[in-house]
């Protein structure tokens, strides 16, 4: 009985050893079997898989995510070439990115530059993007690399990207930005606002100029004095950067004054005397509240010198310039 048990145990151990050896062999062969099918399907997976075990554990997670994420477009773009299978980790590091590679992973950036890039179209992607992650830590160029702050006041502004997006640098929609950025090219408007202070000096330039070379209508923020007044009319009396001083040229109709001076407007219009044919601005010329004297149009000695000496003011007798009385 004991001998029978001994034989059974021995047999069992032998079988165990046999299975052990067989199992070990399997473990050793599995990886090689799995590596080979992968490259044929997903070309760039290979460097990742081989990258991982070799260097220290840290770079592995960094190297892994990006190429994996980008694999799909690449595979679609270039399914034929089998040569990449031979790419070794060492080659992977030294194969530089060419400009024609960018489109595979960043199609929109390429499209933007091609269609809207302006003078930046003359540049290759890698003239600006000198590095690429994860190998390069600074993929984004500074503007001053090429636009030397010493060359223009404009290149000294801090936040270039508040106005320009480099892939379409001339298409600008201004957000909240410092007036100094505009003043770097338009110093005159800043000086005007400083010299003739008004409530507008407290506004940001971009509240009226959202898009370069365009401006808001006055009526977007104000109620016109008279219903029929247009934006161009406003500018006939007000300067946008110093609106407090009211100056005007010829061509202001009487109702644009009479909307605020109703009594005078009515008096002049209903008068039967010759002045009622006149424009307000003939006697209130160029500047709000200016008054043209009677003797600039009439002879000062009209009624004889001795009479004018006794009554020096024409209005002593003629009463009211708008509704002349005898
Ligand atoms: C195989 C796909 C692939 C190719 C080819 C490729 N890139 Fe990238 N690129 C990526 C991925 C993925 C990222 C994101 C990496 C990250 O965030 O760490 C990236 C990031 C960048 C960034 C940084 C974006 C940021 O917000 O920091 C720039 C710039 C860039 N790529 C430019 C280029 C240029 C220029 C080329 C051509 C010379 C190019 N890429 C080619 C996949 C690619
Ligand atoms: C004049 C320099 C310049 C050129 C040329 C240029 N870029 Fe850029 N690119 C930049 C700058 C600067 C940024 C960062 C923009 C930001 O975030 O405000 C950027 C951002 C990117 C980004 C990050 C994502 C994004 O769209 O903001 C990618 C990707 C990119 N560029 C790819 C390209 C590719 C591809 C080309 C070639 C077709 C190219 N760039 C040409 C300067 C340039
Ligand atoms: C690699 C060099 C380079 C870099 C970096 C660069 N630029 Fe330029 N940029 C140019 C060149 C070259 C021109 C052509 C005109 C010139 O010579 O000034 C230009 C022109 C421009 C123009 C005029 C475009 C047109 O179509 O009229 C703008 C705006 C501009 N750049 C803004 C920027 C801004 C903002 C940045 C940073 C985000 C930047 N650039 C970064 C080289 C560069
Ligand atoms: C306040 C918005 C704003 C900011 C901020 C800004 N720009 Fe501009 N930039 C403009 C405008 C507006 C133009 C004129 C475009 C035109 O003439 O149609 C311009 C034109 C340019 C031009 C082409 C004309 C020229 O003078 O060479 C370049 C280059 C340029 N900017 C570079 C820069 C750089 C570099 C920065 C950051 C240092 C910057 N810009 C910051 C608004 C801005
Ligand atoms: C890089 C220089 C530059 C910057 C920065 C700049 N401009 Fe200009 N701007 C110009 C040029 C050049 C013109 C065209 C001038 C002309 O046609 O006489 C112009 C024209 C204008 C015009 C129209 C002028 C007209 O008579 O039609 C307005 C309004 C204007 N800019 C406002 C702004 C505002 C607001 C900012 C800031 C957000 C700004 N600009 C920033 C260069 C610049
Ligand atoms: C209250 C609105 C308003 C504000 C704020 C404003 N502008 Fe203007 N700006 C205008 C209007 C309206 C015009 C058009 C004038 C015309 O057609 O005669 C104009 C014209 C301009 C012009 C063209 C030349 C000229 O003087 O007519 C420039 C340049 C300009 N603005 C720059 C600026 C700058 C820079 C700032 C900020 C410092 C600024 N503007 C603030 C309304 C404004
Ligand atoms: C973005 C809004 C905005 C636009 C556009 C605008 N204004 Fe104003 N304006 C203001 C504000 C805000 C004030 C100060 C409060 C008030 O008087 O309503 C002001 C004040 C004024 C004043 C009184 C100035 C003072 O210092 O007492 C005049 C005059 C004026 N605006 C005329 C105009 C004219 C003319 C235009 C068109 C060229 C215009 N505004 C366009 C916002 C605007
Ligand atoms: C005929 C000249 C004239 C025209 C046209 C004109 N204004 Fe005036 N505006 C004035 C005068 C004069 C004042 C100053 C009144 C005062 O001293 O209180 C004034 C004052 C203002 C004020 C300061 C607040 C107020 O109501 O007293 C604003 C805002 C204003 N105007 C906006 C406009 C706008 C917007 C337009 C175009 C729709 C416009 N103005 C057209 C002459 C004019
Ligand atoms: C927005 C309303 C407004 C408009 C438009 C306006 N005025 Fe006036 N005007 C006033 C106000 C308010 C005063 C009083 C100001 C004061 O006494 O400080 C005044 C004062 C005057 C005075 C001086 C009165 C005095 O006692 O010395 C004259 C003259 C005058 N306006 C003429 C005109 C003429 C001419 C126009 C058209 C070109 C005009 N006004 C358009 C509001 C306006
Ligand atoms: C023939 C010249 C003449 C014409 C035309 C004229 N004015 Fe006058 N206006 C004067 C004179 C002169 C004074 C000064 C009166 C004084 O000093 O008592 C005056 C004073 C005023 C005053 C301030 C005193 C008051 O009566 O309220 C206002 C406002 C005024 N004018 C508005 C107008 C308006 C509005 C018009 C057009 C509808 C107009 N004027 C047309 C000559 C004229
Ligand atoms: C801008 C020029 C101008 C000014 C200033 C002016 N007038 Fe006249 N006036 C005229 C004209 C034009 C007539 C009509 C033709 C004529 O009689 O010479 C006229 C006519 C008159 C008449 C005759 C009216 C009639 O119906 O027969 C009187 C009176 C008169 N003016 C008084 C004055 C007095 C007083 C002042 C100063 C308060 C004055 N004028 C300022 C241009 C002016
Ligand atoms: C003492 C009162 C008085 C004074 C002062 C006076 N006038 Fe007269 N004016 C008259 C009378 C009266 C008439 C005649 C009325 C008529 O014929 O209907 C007249 C008529 C006029 C006429 C129209 C008749 C013509 O001869 O063309 C004008 C113009 C005139 N005056 C302008 C003036 C001027 C300008 C002044 C100031 C330099 C002035 N007057 C000062 C009383 C006066």
C-alpha cells in the first residue's frame, strides 16, 4: 500500500514538473507572438510597446498617450507602407517632423493658414513651431522671435494674442483690451481725449471699435436729440473722441437746433420779418453759443451816427433778433 502511494505521488510530481516547464515555455513565447501582429495593424503602436519596457518607468506613461491618440488618422492616411514596422526606438527619436506631416494630425491648423494666414502663409509650420511635445517642451513660439520689440512701438505691447491669432493674424475682433495697444499706432486720438476731457475718455476704445476700422453708431448708446438725426448728423456737431465741444460747419438745418430751443425756433419761424428766412447758424456760427453781431451784416451807421450814439444797442429798438419788432 505504501509503495503504491509513493508511486502515485512521484508520478504526480513528475507530471507537475512537466506542466511547469511547458507553462514557462508558453510565457516566454507569448510576448513575441503578440508584438508581431500589432505592427502590421497599428504602425505606430510598435515604438510605444517597445519604448515602455526599456527605459526607466517614468518616460513610459509620457510617451504612451500621445502617439496612441494620434494613431487613427495616421493609419488611415498611410495604410500601405509596411517599412515603418522596422522603425526602432532609436530611429523614432531622430526622425524629424516635416511640414507635410502636420496635416495628418492638425488638419484645421493647416487649413486655417492656407486659407486665412495672410503674410504668415510664407512661413512653414516648423519655422514657428521649433519643437513638438513630448520631446520639446516649448512648442509655442513667441512673437518677438520675429517681430523685434525694438522695431516698432506696436511690438512692445504685452498681450499680442488678445488681438491676433497667428494662424489668421489679420482677422481681429477686439475684446477688452488696454487703450495703449491702439495708441501704439493711433497716438493722436489719445492726445485728443487728454486735451479735451469728456465722458468718452473713460470708455475703452473697443466699446466703440469692436472690429478694426469700424465703429458703433452714436444711437447704439444715445437717444438722438431729434428723431430724424442720423449718425452722420451727430458727427456734424460732435467729435467722437471729444464730444463735449460742439462745433459745426455749414448745413445744419434749423430743426436740429430748435429740437432743444423750441421757443426760439417757433419765434423765428412764425416771424413776419426778413430774419425768419435765415438759418440759425448764420448768426450762431461754427460753435455752440457763439453770437454774430448785427454790424457784421448791417451797416453800423444805418440810422445816422448821432442816433446810434444815443441808443448804442440795436436791440434797444429792435427788441429780439429772432422776432424783430419795429
Ligand atoms: C502623429 C500626430 C502628430 C503630428 C504628425 C504632428 N503633431 Fe503636433 N501634436 C500632436 C499631439 C497628439 C499633440 C498634443 C501633445 C500634448 O498635448 O502633449 C500635439 C501638439 C502640438 C502642438 C502644441 C499644442 C499646445 O497646445 O501646446 C503644436 C504647436 C503642434 N503639435 C504642432 C505641430 C506641427 C507644426 C506639426 C508638423 C511639423 C505637428 N504638430 C505634427 C500630434 C501630432
Ligand atoms: C507665425 C507663426 C506660426 C505659424 C507659421 C504656425 N503657427 Fe501654429 N501656432 C502659433 C502660435 C503662436 C500658437 C499658439 C496660439 C495661441 O494659443 O494663442 C499656435 C498654435 C498651434 C497649435 C495649437 C492648437 C491651436 O490651434 O491653437 C497647433 C496644433 C498648431 N499651431 C499647428 C500649426 C501648424 C500645423 C502650422 C502650419 C500649417 C502652424 N501651426 C503654423 C504660431 C504659428
Ligand atoms: C517665425 C517668424 C514669425 C513669428 C514667430 C511670428 N511672425 Fe508675424 N510675421 C512674420 C513675417 C515674416 C511676416 C510678414 C511681414 C513682415 O515681414 O513683417 C509677419 C506678419 C505678421 C502680421 C501681418 C500679417 C498680414 O497678413 O498683414 C501680423 C499681424 C503678425 N505677423 C503677427 C504676429 C503675431 C501676433 C505673432 C505671435 C503670435 C507672430 N506674428 C509671430 C514672421 C513671424
Ligand atoms: C489691440 C490689439 C492689438 C494688439 C494687442 C496687438 N496688435 Fe498687432 N495689430 C493690430 C492692428 C489693429 C493692426 C493693424 C492691422 C491693419 O493694418 O489692418 C496690427 C498689425 C500688426 C502687424 C502688421 C503691421 C505692422 O505694423 O507690422 C504686426 C506684425 C503685428 N500687428 C504684430 C503684433 C505683435 C507682435 C503684437 C504683440 C507684441 C501685437 N501685434 C499686438 C492690433 C493689435
Ligand atoms: C499696428 C498698428 C495699428 C494698431 C495697433 C491699430 N490700428 Fe487702427 N489702423 C491702422 C492702420 C494702418 C489704419 C489705416 C489708416 C488709414 O487707412 O489711413 C487703421 C485704421 C483705423 C480706423 C479707421 C480709420 C479710418 O479713417 O477709416 C479705426 C477706427 C482704427 N484704426 C481704430 C483702431 C483701434 C480702436 C485700435 C485698437 C483696438 C487700433 N485701431 C489699433 C493701424 C493700427
Ligand atoms: C464713443 C465711441 C468711441 C470711442 C470711445 C472711441 N472712438 Fe474712435 N471713432 C469713433 C467714431 C464714431 C469714429 C468715426 C469718426 C468719423 O467718421 O469721422 C472714430 C474714428 C476713429 C479713428 C479714425 C480717425 C479719426 O480720428 O477719425 C481712429 C484711429 C480711432 N477712432 C481710434 C480710437 C482710439 C485709439 C480710441 C481709444 C483711445 C477710440 N477711437 C475711442 C468712436 C469712438
Ligand atoms: C458705447 C456707447 C457709446 C457710444 C457708441 C457713444 N457714446 Fe456718447 N457717451 C457714452 C457714455 C457712457 C457717456 C457718459 C454718460 C452719458 O452722458 O450718457 C457718453 C457721453 C456723451 C456726451 C457727453 C460728454 C460729456 O463729457 O458730458 C456726448 C456729447 C456724447 N456722448 C456724444 C456721443 C456721440 C456724438 C456719439 C457718436 C459719435 C457717441 N456719443 C457714441 C457712451 C457712448
Ligand atoms: C446741431 C448740433 C447737434 C447735433 C446734430 C447733435 N448734437 Fe448732441 N448736443 C449738441 C449740443 C449743443 C449739446 C450740448 C447741450 C448742453 O450744453 O447741455 C449736445 C449734447 C449732447 C449730449 C450730452 C447729453 C445731453 O443730451 O445733453 C449727448 C449724449 C449728445 N449730444 C448726443 C448726440 C447724438 C447721439 C447725436 C446724433 C443723433 C447728436 N448729439 C447730434 C448739439 C448737437
Ligand atoms: C442738445 C440740446 C441742444 C442743441 C441741439 C442745441 N443747443 Fe443751444 N443750448 C443748449 C443748452 C442746454 C444751452 C444753455 C447752456 C448754458 O446756459 O450753459 C444752450 C445755449 C445756447 C445759446 C446761448 C444762450 C446764451 O444765453 O448765451 C445759443 C446762442 C444756442 N444755444 C444756440 C444754438 C444753436 C444755434 C444750435 C444749433 C446749431 C443749438 N443751440 C443746438 C442746448 C442745445
Ligand atoms: C439774425 C441773426 C439770428 C438768427 C437767424 C438766430 N439767432 Fe439766435 N440769437 C441772435 C442774437 C443776436 C442773440 C443774442 C441775443 C441777446 O444777446 O440778447 C441770439 C440768442 C439766441 C439764444 C439765447 C437767448 C434766447 O433767446 O434764448 C438762443 C437759444 C438762440 N439765439 C437760438 C437760436 C436758434 C435755435 C436759431 C434758429 C432757429 C437762432 N437763434 C437764429 C441772433 C440770431
Ligand atoms: C448774418 C447776417 C445778419 C445779422 C448778424 C443780422 N442780420 Fe438783420 N438782416 C439780415 C438780412 C439778410 C436781412 C434781410 C435783407 C436786408 O434787409 O438786408 C436782414 C434784415 C433785417 C431787418 C429788416 C427786417 C425786415 O423784415 O424788413 C432788421 C430790422 C434787421 N435785420 C435787424 C438786425 C439786428 C438788430 C441785428 C442784430 C441783433 C441783425 N439784423 C443781425 C442779416 C443779418
Ligand atoms: C432808436 C431805435 C433804433 C435803433 C437803436 C436801431 N434801429 Fe433799426 N430801425 C428802427 C426803426 C424805427 C426802423 C424802421 C422800421 C421800418 O421801416 O419798418 C428801423 C429799420 C431798420 C432796418 C430795416 C430798414 C433798412 O433800412 O434796411 C434795419 C436793417 C435796421 N433797422 C438795423 C438796425 C441796426 C443794425 C441797428 C444797430 C446798429 C439798429 N437798426 C438800431 C429803429 C432803430
